[in-house]
C-alpha cells in the first residue's frame, strides 16, 4: 500500500453539547481545523481517500486486519505528499 502525508480541513465544534451563548458559537464560525495525518491508502475514489494507520501483511482477506481508519473527502484536502519511496521493500 502507498503511504501518504495529508493535510485536510475537518469540521469543528465545541466539546460541550450544552447551551452556548452567541459569542461562544461565533468562535467556531468560519474556523478551519487543519488536520495533519499520515496513513496507508486503503482505497481511493474520485471523491474520497480512505487511510489506515496500520495493517497486517496477511494474504488472506479474512485474516488481514486494519486499524485507525479514516475516510477523507478529497474536497477538504489542502496538501498531499506521497511517502511511499521511504518505505523499505522486502521482509
């Protein structure tokens, strides 16, 4: 799998789900939460890239496992760098 560094804009909001005053809400209006992420490309489409943080190297689809999965809309991606060349090949 290819390894990539991605910077993308995520939705943001308060950690409190209680009542807020207008000035507390205004702090989030127009705020961009820039996320910097590294992961292996599990799947990619025209609209999304799905990254996994790690995986097992099993050949059998029933024993291969993945963790830290995130599906990112491509419209939110601000920067993408392919890091695959930095992975040592072979076992």
